[in-house]
C-alpha cells in the first residue's frame, strides 16, 4: 500500500501529487525530465516531501508538518534505478544478495537465493562476473532481481526494461509481473514507453506536465 | 614585450654593482658554531678597518667543517673549537702550518630559568629526565664527555639528546624540553635570560683551545692572513673577551 | 594516428631529458658513494638497527594516527557544509607548507613540557612528557603526514557517486554499514595512495622530529636523524643507511605506480 498526498520537489519547484496504490502495479507515464524519478525517490526516502503525507503499508513515513521522516533504510522498499547502480566492486550475485544480507541473512544463504533468482531472470551465466563487465541488459536484469529479492513492502521501478533487447522483453516482463503478483505488494513502474506500461501494469496514471 | 627590457635591466644592475665592488676581495671564513656571535661582530669591525675586504662566514660544527674542507669546499680561513681538527687537516694536507690559538673556552651547565630541578652541580644531572649534549664526535661533545667523566657521572644514552652543533644543543634547553645541557660558557652567556647557568669549577672543567689558520688552496691568502692577524690583535681579543672567551 | 597533441617538439624532449638527468644524477652519485663491501655490516650496526626500528614503528603509528584524525576531517570537508570551511582547509594544508623545523617549534608550543599549552598541563597533572619520547616522534611525523592523507581521502570522497550509497540505503544499509560495505570499497584507491604517501612523508620527516622529539639514539633517533648524525662520525654508515632509505622510497613509488597521479598506465 502506497499513499502519497502532497507535493514532491522536482528540481527547483514543487509538484502537487495524489496517488494511492493498492495491491496492484501502477504505471506512471510521462516524458523524460517530467519528474517521475523524483516521485520514486521521494517514496523511497531519498528526498523529503515538500508538504503533505506519505504512507507505506499504513505507516506514515513522511509528514513534514509533523516533522516526521523515516530514513530510506527503514522503509523496506525494492527499487530499480534508471542506471541500475550496481556496486562496481561486487559480482552480479553479490549485488543481488546485498538486500538479503542487509535484512540479516548470512552470506552463503543469501548468495544461494540470489543465484536461483538470477537463473529465473536468465542471467545465471554471469553470476560470478564483476558488475562493470556486464552488458546493459544483463545489469538491468540483476538490478531487477536485487529490487525484488528482499520481499519488500513496495517496489519502485524506473524504466526497468529500457536496456533489455526486444526478444527478451516479453519474458522479463512476465517474470516481473509474476514476482510482483506473488509478493502481493504495491508497485509503481515509471516509463516513457506507453506500450510497455500497457503490457506490464494493471493501471496507468498520466504524469505529463 | 615590456617584460624583456625590465628583465635585462634587473640582471644588468647587480653585474654593474659587482664591477664597482670588484675592487673588494671576499674572504671566506669557516668557523665553529660556537663562534657565530663573536665572529659576526669581529667581521663587522674587520670590514670597517679594512674597507677593501669583505668577510663571508660559514658556521657549522668543527668536525663538519673538517669534512667540508677535506672534500674541497672553497674556504680561506678555518677557525675551530679545538686543535684536533687542525691535526686532521694537517694529516690530509689541507693546512700546512700549525694553527694559532686565538682564544680559550670552558664548559658550563645550563638549565631552565628558575632551575626547577634544583641542580647545583654536574653530579645532580642524574636527577633530570633528558639532558642535551653535542654529538659525540664534535669538539663540544668531546669536552662535555670529559667533564662528565671527571665527575664520575654516567648518563644513559637513552636520556641524552644529541645536538649537531653547539647552537642546537643549547636550543634544546632554551626552546625545547631538555632539562639541562653542557655547552660552552660563551653560548650560555649569549643565551642570556632564556637559560640559567651553573658554573663548573676549573678543576673539573676543560680548557678548549680555539685554533685559526689559513686553508691550503686559498686564493686570498693575503687577506686571510690579515683577518687572522685582526683576530689575534688587541681589537679582536677585546671582542672575544666581551663575548665571554678567555685569552689564549 | 599522429594527432596534433601527441607530437612532442624537440625542445620539450630536451627539457624533459634535462629534468631526468637533474633527478637521476644525485641518486647515481649516492650509489657511487656506498661502500658495497661493508654494506651489510654498516646496516647491522647498533645505531643503524635502532634507527630503522624506531623509524618503522613510529612511521606506521604516525600513519594510523593520521588516519584516525584524517578520515573524519576529510569526510567533513568533502560532504558537510559548515562555516569556517576555508579556515579548516587552510589549517589542514598548513603542515605541508610550513618549514618542518617551524612545525617542530610550533609543536613545542603546544605539547612541550615546559610551556606548551597542552603539554604543560599534561605534565603537571599526569607527569606525562611527550617531547624526547617515541610518542613525540609519532606526533611530529603524524603532524606532517596528515595533510597528504586528508587531501587524498577528500579527493576520493568527492569523486564517489552518491548513487551507490543511495541505493545501499534503499536496500536497508544503515550509516555504518553503508560506510563499511559501500563507501570504503569505493574509496580504496584513494585510501591506499593516501596511506602510502603519508607513510613515506612520516618516514622521511627530519626537522620537526629533531626539534620536538630530539635526537636520542635508541629512543628517538629515526633513520633520517641517524644519517645526519653519522655524516660526521661514520660517513660510510650514513651512505649505507641513505641507500636503504632510497631503496625503500623507490619501492614505495613503484608500488603506487600511476595511482597517485590519477591516470591509468
């Protein structure tokens, strides 16, 4: 459950926004630079709200009027960043295992789970490669695994399929949807590709300026 | 474009000035560190008395100067805090005549102003935590060792900080944290209020003989001799006494 | 493939050659002075062994001290906004531009037993004396080495993209975990380069050490001090030790390679 009613800081100005997401995959469609990433960053806790309130799973995590702000590390969110942001000094499997280790799982068990999930997304063959050596499509899949693996309360995806090649898009999309449905969490997908959102999401919000 | 003429003028001026001064000869005097104050004064008076001669000094420990001269450093006069330095140079042929003794010095004990540790004689030095002495192989260090042995005092090496010359040794007490130092009486005098002095009785003290001589290969031997003569003259001796040296 | 910028004019090549000769000649000259036959005996001489032991121990401790103080400093300079920033930066760079002996005199003014601001207090309350002790050597060396470490670390911290720390935070990493598992690995090249430079500087320190910690053989006489002292009494030993120090420095620089000039080889 994600509930945001307030203003989001986009660059130097604020943008009013009202969004409620239940157990569904909501797509946010808008051109590049319209501030969609800022919305995701605000929900994740990387930027504060200008005004208003943000609730995740019924818990208020951001309310400027009440001086309430919960740090991102406590919000249990899975996020796929636009440029993947995989740690360059780790292998693919260690990158994928990181969220599990942060929730307390031991390294060996975490790596095992991560390897399994990497296989599901078709990148088991590069599991032991260092992150900078992966191709765009490979690193994006690892980023997706990393976002979904920790049983998050909410999942935020910023252009999650942009680097995936045409043929594989459908299967990756299906994988993502399957995982999200299984987790039963709220998810927001941001993209400038309308067709993509149509295929992946249950509902689409227009976020054009 | 403007820079070039200014640059040329700047370079040309000292050359022009040097041509006027070319009538002056420069005498280089390598002298022991303990002579820094007294020789600077003597140098001034000598230049006044001899307007055609300029004196340039090079101060360092006597042993260091011996090495310099043996490596061929160009100098006209050598003034050392002992005669052994001259023996070394005689052996290597860097001086040809025996040196003239121009002054004597003795050692003194210096402590922090107010004498916080209540040191009265050299024997009390075992009370202190760190004392400052000159390096073992320079004259000042050898003299200090002699004084200590005459008192039968042995101080562990781990409590001795070694200064490379007399000045540095004294500074350890005046500026630093050393409790005491054994330095030349003349250095103690120059330090004035920054240290308190305790005299060492003549019976246990040393007589440091300061020697001076012309260095072989000097290109200004006439002027060098003239400087030496001034040091030995009543005028030069007066300055030496004023700074605390004893007559030869 | 002969682009304009890669053609080197002849006068530039000659200038560079002169530069190489200028730097290489002293090293060659030193090597010529070493008495190879007695090298081992000189290096195992008591005074030399003491000096090496003290130098090694003190320089490593000084580097650690510089790290303990320098990392927080670098962090604040790189990531915090605060008034008086320029002053702090100038203070950090001060030991680099100060003549080492002046640094030593300043250290006396702060930590000297007799009338040091803090030193006097330490002595009267706890009987602690920092001067003329191994701690004095460590303090003097850390004082001059600190700027090198801070500069390197600050540069490294500034160049790290925050996006990695952000994604780590979203994944549940708290402050310390983020620092240990993400920031430090990203900082590794700057950290290593900074530590090596700081260590080299600490190892070679002379002026501040001799003024603050004194020249006590077996206790505070570091290798550079020993070379200086031995020049008169035992020149052969001085050259032998100098050769060893040059060898260590060269080894360090080879180890660093291109990392500290920020290029790739």
